[in-house]
C-alpha cells in the first residue's frame, strides 16, 4: 500500500511573539519528518529531495522575508545564527 503524505502546515509566526521559538521548533520538526519520509520513499533513480524548495513551500508570505534576509546575510558571510539542520 502506498503511503499518504501530509504536507506540513505553513509556518506563520512573527519573530517578536513570545512563543515564536517553540512554534518554529515544532514546525521544523514536522518539516524534517516530512523530508525524511520523502527520502525513504525515493527510488534509486529518483532525483535527490530538494529540501530548500520544500521548506520555502511551507512558509507563509509573512515569514519568508525573514528567511530570505537570513539567507542573504549567510551568503555574504554574515548572519546572526547558523541555519537549522534538517536531516
């Protein structure tokens, strides 16, 4: 039987909110589990799972600018935090 995959919910929180870190950590865990499941279902000749594309598709329009800004800072050698690891 084929597995039915449920797409993770969209991350929608403001960084200034008191619970934003816990909301982000939960969201990151669900996205990581989703990506792991996709990788497990991959066949040998399938292309690699594009983690970045999946993550961006799970962000709300209000959150994306914060990620884009952090990504730009990291590419320029700056940044305030290391990117989270999704295995």
